[in-house]
C-alpha cells in the first residue's frame, strides 16, 4: 500500500501527478490531492484507500469509481491542464510544471509539503509576496509509493480521458482518422497511421516528433488535416 504521509512530522502534504504527458494530441492534465492523515477519517476505515494506486495499473471502471471516491472524500482534490498550444510554445516539461503550479494556486487548504511524481520539480513559492518556495520532494514512481500522488494520478487520468471522449463526440472525424477514443491521444500504430494519411489535426502537438514529421508529408501531398 502506498504511504499516506511521506514524512510524519505533522505537515500537510499535497500529491501531484499528470496524465497525457506523452500524448501526441490534446491537453496535458494534472491532479493535486490532499488526503486525510489516518484511516479513521473515512467511514470504511481505509478499505477504499488500499485500492488507490498508479492509475495505469487500474481498469477503466475501477479508476472511474476511485476517482469519484477521491473527489468526494479527499480533503481537497483539483485538476488543471495545459493546452497543446502552451505545450508547443514552452515545451512539455515547462507546460507540465506550469499546470502543476496553477493547480496548487487554486487549492484552498494550506499545505506545507509538495510530493511530485518523477525526478524534476520547478520550485513554487505559493503566490505573490511569498519568497521562500514550499518544500517539495520528487519521488520516482511516486504514483505507486505515495497515496496522495496515486490519487492525483487517478483524477488527472479521469479528467484527461473524459475531455478526450467529449472532444471525439463533438468531432467524430478525430476518431475516424486517428482512433482517439481508443488511444486517448497516445502514439499507437493506428494514430501514427492516421497522421501519415491525413496529417495533423487541430489539437496535435506540433513540437512532438511524430506529428512534426507527418506535417511535411501532408503539406506536400494534400488532404484535409485540422478540418
């Protein structure tokens, strides 16, 4: 079971993780979650908590159930995102950090420590007039080791996939050409084949190599990408 508190010193910890970082199309989503410090805070004495783990290890149905539970029972749970245009402008790492900073800025509960999945963090001071950054710990594979990070990964993944499904419902051509309802924007063989045939659509991350390499082929061969 992932740890609820990374350092047991009474500090309130917020976990951060993202979904859609490796996608070729669409937004990157981040989640930020503060969990209660002990099982007794929950009516089931932590039974559901012990099922929370890396979102990638969960079935779609179980992830959806856990995401609902987290949103209802966490002390606080928020999401934010970076649009493809931001990703292409500043690069994926900076867009990820910016979205995480925005998520933290929207939180209402004070916290004293940030737990981040991965090995990189851009210090965050907490807003105007605050000069000292909030202490942060980066944790490789944190979504399997830290409960708040795992919870953040689940709500980020649910928000990301729900947004993709809504976009596909509004623009069925995205599914017909790139199979987005099946790959959620990631670079599967079906998605790459669609890029090579149709070129990039609006929402593709032009700074990503598979998209960038498909664009010249499209420009020279004609077609209707982005429509």
